C-alpha cells in the first residue's frame, strides 16, 4: 500500500478527521473511552435495547476503544487520532481488518436493527445519526442511507452496512459511499 498518492492519503485523513470529530460525543476535542461508552449508552437508550443486546453493543464499542488503545483516563486529541489512524491504515493489510470490522460492527448493526428483521430501515438508520451526527439534516441522513443501500431495496442489509463501514475506514479512493458513513465529510 506504500504506492498511495498524496491525494489519496489526504482524502483518507479527511475521512479520519470526520470520523473522530463525529465520535467526540462529549465535544471536548479529544477521543476517549468515555466517548465510546457514551455511544453505547445512547444506542442502548435510543434503540431501547434489552440487557443482552446492550452488553453486546457496549462490548463492540469497547473493542474499538481497545483497538485505538484508549485506556480509562486516556484522551487523544481528535487531530492526533485522525493522523494515527491514517498512518496505520495505510500500511495494514485490509483483509486482516475486515474480520475485526465485522466483529465490531455486527453488534452495532444488530443494535440498530430495532425490529430484528436483519435489515436497517431508514428510521432505524436515523437512530445511528442521532448518536454520531445529530447536527446533520434529514436530507443528508436520507442521502447516506440511499448510498449505503447499494441494491436500492429500501433497507440496508448487514453486508451493505459492513461494506460501507469498511470502505469509509479502509478506503483511500474517493467514492460516494466512502463519503457518507459518518455523514458529510468535515
């Protein structure tokens, strides 16, 4: 992957900045374990999750926090987290990360699938954005949903959700789907 162009690296860095700015739920300018705890808690509340699903979702968020080496009390500036992710993801084999991404995002998908029909409806998808990007418009949410719904079925399958997350986090090419997983790029 060392053959990445500066434009590709810059685009990916913009995505990582967007990701960590959105995930800084307490808006203190830092990424911390607290932010991931807050995401799990909000998803539990908004999704009205039962205890088992709440625990599974919390574990998924904590796995991501662990991957980012966010120990209790550790705070990483958003810009530093974005640059670190940009550097790390440019040299790591993508296949290795697909497995981990499925591990962390399958429980998130399950939590968003409020009616447990193995698909995410537009209304369920809006719950996701209420948590990570409450500032974006209904039109932007719908646009993101429509882009991620690649087969245009009117709902997002688990495969579409995982593919969109993977493209956003691991993709260095500028594609429409890579611009919408965390809402419009910042």
